[in-house]
C-alpha cells in the first residue's frame, strides 16, 4: 500500500501516476536526478491525494536531503552564490531556503520572559523598519515584526499572551512613544529602561546642531577652527590621537557654547553608572539645572526631554540593562542586507533575521 499525504494512512487504490525527475545530491562533479513514478491515491477518507514520500515533499522537484544542503549553504553565503554553485535558478534557491526556515522559525514558542530589549532596525532605503524583540538573558532574537508603530509591538504582546506579559520585569528601549504606550498597556508592571546608547546618540545630534549654529555665527578665522570637528566632539576622548586632542582643545577654548555642550556630554554618560535610584535622580536634576542654566535653547529643550522621560532613566539603577546586544544584532542584519538577493520579500527577510540572531538553524 501507499501512504496518503493528508491522513498518513495506508491506501491501496491508485488514481493515476506520472513520472517526475527529482534533483538529488551530486556525486563528485556529476549532478544526480532520480526518476520516479509519483502516484495519486483514492483515499476513502480524504479523496484523491498525492502519496506521501519519506525522501521528498509532494510538490517539490528536489529530494529532502538536497533541500537541506541548499538551506545550509544559504546560511553561510548569498542566494546568488548558492544558485551559481548548484546551477539552479536563484528563485528556486530562495523558495527552498524559505520553506526550510518556515519549518524552523515561523512558529516559535515564546518563552516566559523576565528581561527583554526592544529596538528598531532599518530594512530598506527610506523609512522602512522592523521591530525586534530580544531575550536579553539568552541573547537571542525572539520576535520580529513589520513597522515600528504601537500596533507592531501590540502584536508581540498578543502572541506572548496576557499571563506571560505580566511576568516581564524590565524592558530596555529607546525613548520611542509608540513602544512606551504599548508596554504600558500590555505590561504595566514592567520597568521601562531607556538605553544609554540611544540617549547619548540623541545628545550627540544636539552637540552637532550647536556646532553648526556657532559656525554660522563665527568669523572666518574662527570657522577654520570649527570646520571639520564634528567627529572630534562625538568620539570618546581616549580614542583621539594627539593631534586631534590639540585641535579639540583649541575648539573648546575658542567657543563657550560648544565647550559647555561638550562638557555636559561627558557628565551625562555618568548617569548610567549609578545603582541607587535616589542618587541617580539627584544627579539627573543637577545635570538638567546646569543644562538650562547655559541658556542654550537646544540644551534646554534636551533637558526638558530628559525630565519628561526621567522614570525610564532612573529605572536603570534597578535594572542596569541596555540594547547594546540588539545593536550587535543590527550589525548582523546589515550584513544580511549586503549579501541579500531577493530580500524584497519581508517575510523571508524576517526569517533570515531569526536564523542569524537566534543561534539556531
């Protein structure tokens, strides 16, 4: 008898058959094909169905072991290179890999989570993003969704379920209101922790804006000193060479506003060193007072922003977590985009992200 592909029961009535050619693993440099008769069966329970084979999927033109080879190669190199190596159409390679990844990653059983990180990653040129959720304890991506709206993160919490959402202790994220709103709605008990990387990145933009304003106001001689100093102001002091330190010193002595903004940057970084919430809160108040006392509009506006989001800054003393591990995942995703061929298929791209950032596959 034959096995019905639907109910997996033995069937003894053949409806019809046709000869098919299946691509199999090569022998040395020779491509190998299997010529087989594939039968359609008259199953008493399911009707007319294709027979179940243990070495090939019923609609595939390749054996299962050949598809596994394709999927393994796709893990380490691009679709285009795999297609050239195996002399296949790249669309065929992509579909084989996608089918393999769907079996492995499409339905991941979300675990009970305590500490997680949420971040956005750019997917294409322009403003196209994915929302990525990581289990910070296991350092693995557990969920990826299209977009970076409140509804995007809502979908994660929906899949996680109400009971497991209640067990989340802390979430590291950027000061992004849609993520904050979703978290407060679905996991109100979770401490929101604003990430140092994102806050300092935003402050660096403020420094550069102040530098540009001061450049426009400066004399020709002063402009020569300010010109080309953007990255000197943004980089860590210990990373600068001796000649760069000299240039930075001249700049800070030349311009009071740039000097104030620069000194406040190093002070701001200390915020994440505190492990006592009251001490951290006092330090934050002190920093904001000094920023406002500068009478520099951009610094005043930034200080007001920190005050509005102070809860997520103070919570870092209790939960010293960040999204730096997600930034590492971002680098992997950038590599994926560079070798991508056919990643206009977002579903496939999401599967590849899960594979690259989960330690599975």
